[in-house]
C-alpha cells in the first residue's frame, strides 16, 4: 500500500497484547465521541470501499457502466471464473504475475534481511564514524520513493546510464550493452532497486532490536568459548526472534503489494518478466477498463495474503510453543 | 572480547560495500543535477564536463513543476495535520479508557494496513465518481479527495504510535490535572498533549512523508490541475528529449524537505517506530 514507515504499524498488529495497565475508567460516551472522526474516515476510505470492491467483483463493470456502476449487470462468479481459468489468456497472465511476484518477494525479502542484519551487526559496537554510517544507511528510506526510483531508472538506461558505464566501459565484464528495463533483465533490475529501498528498514528495526540484548549474554557466550559466529548464532539470532518474526511479515506484505517501484521504474506497462501483481491488476483495470475482473483479482489477492499471514503466524506460534 | 582480525576486515569491507550500494544513486542524483544537457545525452560520466546550476532553473518550465509542488505541499500538509488531530483524538480514549469495542477498534484499524492498496483503489475511484455525479461533491480529481484518502492511510500507524506514546505518559499527570478541576478534556489538552509532543512530531513527519511520496492513488485520483509531484515528475520523460539533468534537479529539490526533516528528527521517529517491535 502506501510506502514509507507505516509498514511498521504492522509490527504491533499480530497478537501483541497491549501493555497491562491499572484499572481504566469506562468514561461513558466520551471515548466514542473522540473515536468518531477516526471511525468515520476508516468507514469512508477503508471499510465501505472494501465492501463495494467485493460487490463490484460480482458485476460486469466495463467502460460502458463506469459512470453508473449501480446499473452494471450482475455477473455472479463469472469474473472469478475468468481470473482463475488458467487455460485462458486472462487467468494465465494472472498466474504468471503471481509467480513473478512471489519470486520477487522472496528474493527481495531474503536479500534485504541479510543486508539489514549485516549492517546492524557490523555497526553494533561503537567505532569512529558509526553515527555517520548509520545516517547514510537511512537515506534510501528517507528519500521519497518516486524520486529515488527515477534516479535508478536513469542509472539503468542502456546508452546513458551509470550501470552500463561501470559494467561495460570500466570493468569490461560484458561486451554488448545490455538492456536493463526490458526483457529478462528487468526482473533483476526491479529486485536490486527494491532491495536498495527496503534493506534500510530491516537495518533500522534490527538495530533497534540489538540494543535490547544485554551485553552479559555475549560475555557469557564468550566465556563458553563462542567466537563471533557462535555469538551471532547462539545469542543474537535467538534474541532477535520476536523482532524478526514481525519484520519478515511486514517486509513480505510490503514487498508483495509494492506498486511504486515497478510503476516508477517501468511506467504504466511493466515488461512481461517483471509484471508484479499490483501493476497487473492496475493495468487490467485502468487500461482495459474492466473493473469487475480487476476487483475479482484484488479480492483473490487479499484472500491469498490472509491465508499466508495466518499460516505464518500459526507456524511461528507452534514453534514458539515447542521452545517454551 | 577483542574482535578477531578476520571479522574486523569482514566488517570493514561489508560496510564499505553497503555504503557504496546505498550512496551510488545519491551521488548520481546530485552530480547529474549539475550537468549540462549534453552530458546526459551521451555516455555516462562521473563528473559534469562543466558544473552548472541551469537545470535547477530550467526544470520549472519543462513541466508545470511549481503547480505540482504546490499541490503536493497543500495535500501533504493538510493531510498530515488532520491525521495527527484525528489520531490524537482516537489514541486518547484507547490509551486511557476501557470501553466496549476498544479491542475491536484497534484490531480493525490495524488490519486494514495489510490490505493491498489496489483493493481500495478501484472502489474508491468508482465511489468518488459516483458521488460527484449524484451529489455534486467532486472528490474525484480534487485535492480534498486525495487529502481524506491519505489522512485515512496514515491513521492506523498514527493511532498505534500515539497510543504507545500516551501509554508511556504517567496517568498520575492527568489525574492531578483533573483533581485541579479541569475535566478529562482539559487534562487532555493541557497536560497530555504537551507531554506527547515528541510523539506528535514523529507522527507528523511520518504522515507528511507518506502523503508526499504516494503514487498509486495520486495516479488515478488526480487530474492535470491537482497532480502531485509523485506522479507529475514522470512528465519529463514524455517530452521529445529526456531531460535527465532536470529530472535529477527536480528529484533533489522535492527530496530535500523530507530528507532534511527525517534526518533532523530521526531520533523521534525511530524511537516512536520501534517502540512496539522491541518490547
């Protein structure tokens, strides 16, 4: 959804109990009065549109009805049948887009987490210039995403870009100037840009997590003969478990729903090899003006994300129970 | 324990590579903004053939950048201030009262965060167009439509962050104020809000950054006159020639306010953001 830090909102979402407090008063009507504006906006922009979205997915809502959607003919489950008919062009394209998005998400998630972990562990102990390095690491995160991705677009240009200049002219690793924004390479370009953008978030959260690990744990591990690797394996990683659990879920959802990166990098029509799901649905809705099918795809996407999240959370819970 | 030599070098090389990766685009952005047009139409060069600030002047006339800038500024300012006000009003009862529906409210609001934006976009577009046709309230293509959309997007995180912040303010403070004769709202205004200022600032920056950088909804819900920077900047590429030096100058200009704001206030922001994840 919307980029930037809000992903960490989800940090608290899954089943973290609120801090325990002393008795609270009920406050009569006052709480509801104060909540009213927030509830109103949530209803207007989130809840009602979601219900309407499910309804639209049951309509044959094409360009002829777009200005009068309530008179669009009822289509039943046919939009879903079209989207899920993998022998047919629409369903095949959707399935392809799902696979591309999954591969993209797994790669970006894994590399971002690894970079974030490395950056955080490498800056765990004070040294001269640490503050500056940490600030530099956060720059991709502070930059508005569209401005940063436009810069990458320039760097990835075939004839005038920095990437080909480095690879072809300076390092001579490739001979012919490759295209980076079309064809198979576009997928890897997308991954690199997304990692550049996301690893600072992993770095930020892991850095914060490391600060809560008591130093005597490391000392105890060192006394037991653990070296650097041993300390990371037996102290850092286990202690980061709760942080990682949430971080990985947040990064997953964020990457999976990413729209800004492909849209800014490729424009309205992404190359086939880098056809992420959000841009795929966007295109099949606003380019062909077929909102019914687009909505059906969105609902299917939501269902998929809900299932993945539920499995993820319950798997973690079971493993935590085993440890307890 | 002393750091073994191999680890020290792994650390140094690792940090150097990460820095290189992180800063390369920043370097390209800055140096390209200082290049004459000829430099960006031929093979890439690391340094301008001669340093010029012309792109920073030319960029305003290639596309209506000033209009986009004003649009972004209005939308982001109003949306972020409104978001903070609405979120504060909601965070106070969630933090201080135990009322029926409190859990449900928190759960529903937070779970909307995981939903893909595209799910809301199509219906929102249809609803906005429909509202305009049937009631004359033009939300589609207007700044107001975009403002309430962004305001709502930032609400869940804003509320969550502020609840965490208000929870850390001792209840004795507002109780003391209430003993002094102000009602609960008086305590809220005179005691709680001043004590929560760092949290409020953090939420304000977060909401501003979100609105400033949002692309998906801006690309659909705005028209020529209300287009924001996030979408408008792509206009440089549709001209006859691609003015990369001007694009970089414009990117730099539109990034400056948020980056400076973020770096100055990162302490607040990071503290607020990570409070929940490292309990």
